[in-house]
């Protein structure tokens, strides 16, 4: 099974690497990192680089597509080459997925019109401009399109996808092998759980970008 993960400069590394760590464990999985041009793509923060071995034209019929997000998504969703590729691969994919603000790229490609979708909570309302209905959920499935919320939600989405493709036992084995058993020391991982002062702090930071 061919799995294409889109890369671009200034993306959030976990958006891509989280799903990669799970999806690569599916039987006969072949994961390909894809970018406009093959080569290194610098992650948000500047200290980490992921390597895209393939250009967009090299991967045109993947069964699974993963579109990550991050600050660089603002440029990616205005890039006709990237949007054209997303539209093309979606035509024949089994699953078209996104993590965080990667859903805005799906929206800009015209794939979310009339559908429910999610994104990072700070960007979720922006989905409306693409004709989508924002949903506050860890992930949302609409047919073969699955959108995940912010960053770490891509892991949950990918685990669910393993279950859909390979069955519950395989998904459980993958989960156990990765010891994915979240027990965070703080219960502030969603805006309705975090203290209001923290929510306002992040909103202020986002508005200042």
C-alpha cells in the first residue's frame, strides 16, 4: 500500500511524523514523503529537517494521502501546484487525510465543501471559508476523507485508519508496540479544558503572527 505524506517548509513535524510512525507498520506499507521538489524541507522552528525523496509528479496514485499542517500551510494552500496535486491524488485514493491546519489545504483544494471537518482549534472556524462545517472533535470521517484536529490528533487518526484498513487486532498491536497510552501530567489539551488565561494567551500569540 502506497502512502504519500506531503512535506513543505515550516510544517509542524509531529503532524507528519506522528501518522508516519503508525502507518509505516501496516502490512506492505510503502511510505513516501512528497514535496514540490525533492530534497530537505525545514520544519517549524528551523532545527529539524525532513527529506522528501519524491516530487509531486512522482507520486500520483497513493492509496493513502496525509496532508500535515503548521505555519507553512498558509503558503501551501495558495500554491496551485500543491492544490492541483491534492485534487489529483484524491481522485483515486482510498483515504485522503489531514492533520491540524492541513485540513485548510484540503479545503482550498475544494474537497471539504458541504462536509464536516476539523482542524487545530485556533484555525477550526477558518474551515467555513471553504464551505466546510467545523466540528470540535479529535478526528472527523466523511466518506474517504478524514480530518484530524491539532498536531497530536494525527496519531489518533492514523491509529483509527490502521483499524479501518487492517482490523482492530492489528491496530491494537500497533498501539501496544508504540506503547501509545497517553497520560499527560496536565489536563489542558483542549480549549474547553485549559484555564481561560491559557486559552487567551495562545489566541493572543496566534493573532500576533
